[in-house]
C-alpha cells in the first residue's frame, strides 16, 4: 500500500488535471482580479461578497464634523493664518520675549544627564509611576514638614499631567465616594465639566466671578457652596484661577475652608500653576496647605506642564490625603484599579526629569530662579499692556490687568470684540476674552493695545 501522503498528492494532481476543477479555479481568479481592479464591476453572481468595511459607503458616514476644542482649536486657527503679525494668546503656554516656546535650562541639563546614564532602561513603570517622583511631588505641594506626609496619610500616583490626574481622581470618586456631585467654579477651565462628566460625576457650578467688579463673587460663592448638599465634591483652583486670574485672599480662603469642613464638602484642588502666580512655589501652595493642616481629607491634581515647561511630556500627579495611613494604602490599591485599564502605567521620561530636579538642591534652586523669571516676565507684560492702554486713552477701567494674577487676563472683551481682534489684527484668543499674558512680549504689546483700543471704540 502507498503511504497516505502520496495518495493525497496523487489526488491533488488528479484534481488539477480535472477540466471542470481547473475551469472553476480560472473563474475564481478572474472574479478576484475583477474585484481587485474594480470591485463595482464584478457581476452579481460571480462577486465575492463585499463586507461593510470594504464598501465605498463608510460605516462612519453618519458622523457630523465636531467643532474644534475652544482652547486648543485657537492654535489650530492661528497655525493656518499666513499673516506675519499674527499673535497667539489662546493657549496657556509660556513664550520668551522673542515669542518662542521655552525649554528651561535646568530641564535641558537633566535631560543630558538622563541620556548619559547607561544604566537607564525603558521597562514598564509600576502602575503608580516613579516612586521618587510621587514622594517629591507630594512634598512640593504639601510642604516638606506636612504632618499628612509624615503620618503616611498621602497617596500620590503619577498621572498624565493635570488633565489625567483630574480624570483618574474623578473616576476614583465616581466609584468609591458616596456623593456623585462635583461643584465647579463659574467660569472655570473649559475641560473641567467634560472631564468630570465622563468620569461619571454629575457637574454643578458655584458662583465665582463678578463681571461688574472683575473680581471674586465671594458672597455668591459662599451662598452656593453653603446650599450644596452635605458631602458634595468642590473643585478649587489652588492658585492663579483659570480663566479669571482672580484668587481668594488668604482670609477668604480660611472662610471657604471653614465652610467646606463644616458641611463635610470634599475639596478637590486643581494645581496647574504652582509658582506661576506669585513666583514662589510655597506662597502658591498656601491655600492647599491650609486645608491639609486641619487634618481633613482632600484630593489634588498637580501639573508640571507650566511650572517646569513640560507641557508635552504629560507629567503630573494625583494626591489623595486620607485620615489614616491604613486608609491611604487601601486608597492607593483602588486608584491602581482605575489606572490599569485606562493606560496601564505612565511614561518614564517627564517624571524622571521632575524627580531629578526635585531631588537635588542645586537643580531645585536653578529651577526656582527660572520659574521666578517666567512669573516676573508675565507681571511685566501686565504692566506694559496696562500702560499701553492708558497712553492710548482706551475707554474703561483696565486696572484688572495688573490686579489679576497668573498666566491669564480675563479682559472683559465680548465675543464680537474677540472676533474683531482675530479678523482685523490676527490676534488669537479664546472667545470668552481670556488672553494668555505669557504669550505676549514687549514687541507685541503695542499691537495688542492698538487692537483692544480699536475693538472697544468701534465694536
Ligand atoms: N487645570 C487647569 C486649571 C488648566 O488651566 C490646565 C491647562 C490644566 C488643568 C491641564 O493641564 P495639563 O497640560 O493637562 O497639565 N490649561 C491650559 C492649557 C491648554 C489646555 O486647555 O489644555 C489653558 O490654556 O487653559
């Protein structure tokens, strides 16, 4: 008997020599080549069945074009403008006097060191990120002598910059906290309501800004938070409120703290500008430290985008301060369950830069000097813009430009005036009239002042 395999071969040869089989192969090849050349030409009875994804009709054909992001979309529009005098004051990103993005010297130096360290590898980080980065980040915001840190009541998890930290914190609360409502200031950074809604929280707002005085609506804030259901979450900007540039005074912070604690409201701080408001990392952390000092619980999202200029490195942290070390460690175990299916673990590079700077006193001092220089340049821009409007006799009280703090001025220009600035002067800003002072320079202040003057006198 022949072995089985030979039998098979014989059979195959026989099949190929079968005229009916070879013509069927010919038919299939012809159909396939017709289909590949022009899928629509294949006759019905010969065609390979066309799957929905191969059809010319897209399964996404029903989608409407989504609008650009209200902040990041300003940069998209700016990039398309060919004008040589165009000016981007939309996104909150620091620019030098020459209008260029800035990489801090201390960051460049540390990056060189990291590249030269042969022992460094690209292994996955733990879910919670770089351990040293987490410890040092908590110390930076809460203070080296913070009792909460000393008592191991702080859980810190490296996240994807401020946005990622807010989102992880929001999802953690939606899963484990008994109240699902978060109160955010009106107005606030435009991404806040979207982040918290998608995290599974219900978003309400509290009064924050009084357009008439261009200052804090302190009465409105106390009234709205005073009538919030006990246990609600309250989002607070740690300093340099975005977009208004209006912060509570230390006395007002103390009143807010007492109100929140007396009603068992849970504070969730967003700290995206530590060091940018006053130029001092410690002064800008005062509100947060006031709340930690009373022994109560809170959440805090921290970003190194602005104060270390690490925007695109996406480096930040979520800290949760609990009542005891035991609770803090259980909190950490649950935060890990939020992170793991979302992005598994965070990236190494940015956190390694931050950890190196925070760990070494020389590098740290160098950083604080560069940070102060950025904050000071913004303050100078405030004065220059104010002076330029005064000298033009621009109608209105513009003193809020020098009173507001941080990266932004909430000009009070309305949407029509903003669109006039963009159309006639190629100046790009968000439609709420917010301008990033960090995007201005001595060279561009006169252009902006001319534009504002024209807008308020003609629109
Ligand atoms: N929280 C506040 C209050 C912010 O202003 C920003 C950034 C963030 C968090 C998030 O910053 P991360 O980059 O995720 O750390 N706001 C800037 C930057 C542009 C944007 O909208 O993301 C802005 O121009 O408002």
